[in-house]
């Protein structure tokens, strides 16, 4: 499945760990706190659990959006959007 992960995490250390966890899961950073990639269901579940353990649920937020190829192709990118060179060919081919 295609997954967007977006977060707003107060503590620098936790925010840095969240970025590392997303990158280790194979997601690509498209903005400072936004990641995109392709994950299997079990990888998505593992990522969910790892990020959940990391945050303060009263102050932080994480959004994980799974989407289909059709939904991704309907996504509108305005302005600079993100650097397409950092996204895998697998995801890039779904956009373009």
C-alpha cells in the first residue's frame, strides 16, 4: 500500500527518532515532517506501533494515510511540491 506519514512532534529528540523510523521503514522524506512510500500491511502495522511508542499523546500528533494507486494519481501537487528525485521509481511511476 502507498502510505503518507505526517507528524507534529514537540520534542526535538522524538521528532528526530520519528524521522529515522520512517526512513528505516523505507519511506522517503518529501517535507520535514512528511514521508511517502510503499509498505506492506505488516510493515505499516510495525511502523504504527513504533511511532505510537515514541510520542506524547497529549501534545504530539501523527497521521498515517494509506491510499490506493488511483488515489495517489489524483493527488494534486502545487508549487515546488517535493523533490521527485528522492522518491523511488515505484512511487514516482504512480504519480507521473
